[in-house]
C-alpha cells in the first residue's frame, strides 16, 4: 500500500521526500518524538511545496 501511495504522490507532483512511513509502538514515545523532529527538519529543508493551496 505504501508503494502505491508513493507512486500516487509522484503523479500528483508532490516530492516523495515529503512522505514517510514509520512503525512505532505506543511504548516508544522517545522514538516517536525523534522521528517527528527528524521528519519535520527534513520537510522544512525542502522548503515550500510546489503545489498551490486550494482556495
């Protein structure tokens, strides 16, 4: 399912680097925070999306 979503994201024109899938247990709060912080930095480094916002 992720591969199909990844392909759809490319077709729509979204940078695939803006999509990430991680399996994290509810007992891994520290890991969740780490992944969220890392992914946020990654997306910020990509800059604004090339897609226009809907009115």
